[in-house]
C-alpha cells in the first residue's frame, strides 16, 4: 500500500489564515495533515500581560504540551510546522523534535521584530534559533532573522484558490474605494489624507474617522464579493511589509478585484504584468490612480496567479528542506534495510 507523507500544523484556526491555506495546500499534494489549535489565548487579560512578560505564559505552554501528549503512539511525522512562536520555548521545540523525529519549522506570517507586541511578544524572538528552519516572506525580514538562525528560508505569500475567488457582490461596495484590513497608525494616517474619495473600510481596530465609513471585518465569500465589485481596492502595506508584499497582494486579484498598492520590487515581480494592479510611489500618484476609472483597463489575464498558489509554495518548501512530495515503492517507511 502506498504510504502518505504527513505534517502537523500548529497555530490558530482563523478565517482566511495561513494555517487554513497550508492545510489545503498539503492536502492538494496528497499529504496527511493534523492540526493543533494554539491560540487565541484565554483569559485575554492574562495573555496580554504574558505577551510582555513571557514567564507568565507558562500555563499556555503547558496546555500546548498536553495537546502534544494526546498524539502519543501516533506514527512518525515528516514535518512539524509552527504558524506561531508565542509562548514556545527551546524545551518545547526539542520535545517535539524527539517525539516525532522530524524537522521543526516556524512559518511566520509576521516579523518577530515588528513594533506590534502581538508579533514580537511572548518570547518569539528568543526562540528563533530553536527551529530547524525559519520561513519568512521577504529578504529584509530574513536579514534580521539570519544572525539568530542561518537556516532562514524566504517563501512569499500566495493565493489560496479555495478561499479567494470571484463572487457576485451585493452592491454595497460598487463604485467605492475599499480597504479591507485592521487599522494601525500608518493606515489611519493615509486614510485621513485620502478622505475626499470617501473610502469604505472593513476591519478591526479602526478609530472613528470623520467622513469615513468603517464596517466590521469580513472574510471568505463576503470579502470576495466586496473586493470583486469595488472600484479600487487599496492595499496599504504595514511597516513590516513596506519593502515587499503581503497576503492581500495575491488575494485581491484572486477575488477578481482592482488593486492599488505601493510600488515595491516584489509587487513588480509578482504582478507587474497584471493589467488591474496599479502601483504608487507617492501620495499624489495614489490620488491620481484613485481618480481613474478601472473599467477602461484591459481584462486581467486569468493565468496571472499561475505559480503563486500555496501548493506551489509548499512544494518550494519541501524542495528547500530536501523532502520529496510523497513516498514511492522504493522509498517507504516500511522498506527493509539491506
């Protein structure tokens, strides 16, 4: 009987999150996938304090070890991938490495050196050297990680065709400049400067901005419908992404939306030929683009995201860590030793 490769994905189960996309990607190449929910942490007030004083997070780490112990007796795994490093210690990583006899990888969608405490707190920078490999999305973040772990791999974000695809909208965003994402200082400042376009925002952590309509966060098909019918989708990069790209880079064209985003080498490399993604380098260039009518643009090449799915990224990871996609008759766990 043909045996399958297997992976454990550890992280928060979030709508449209990286764990969901990687789970689909591994399934698409016929791997067995087990997931371990890790986060969000409760009670919130304890987690908030523990992000700043990691020693307070020992309870969360113990809860995680209990989940690992529930897998006792299961067969060897080929990979263990963390999608978070919060409240993880060297001892925890080593415990997993011995238990499953597999490489332990951190695939982090955020920089552990970002200003946000949610990205750098809970001891995340401290545990970087413990992993066999550390995956990030951009060269500039990799440069910060490399002194702590030379086995850093740069694998860009991607498109998940199971989550982001064209959907008929309801009309609420038709003709509007739309931004989908959480608020932060840089994003608030930019929205303040383009208020004359009456942007429509969907996301959390936004303050009240006079003249700007803010609605709750959206995901899945609801997001796809909004993105697909908007006049322009504004992709405002966070500081940790400002020299590269983010998840929305691929999600907007995946949903069939028109995108306006910052000019970076990554954006040009990935979407330079996309007729419905436009780049700006200054506020005036941004305003000029938002004034234009995307209906006059050429239709998007339906193959623009070829090679940029999470299945492609998973295959890239396996190649970099020297693991084949699957077992075969000459490479089986049960093959006798000669």
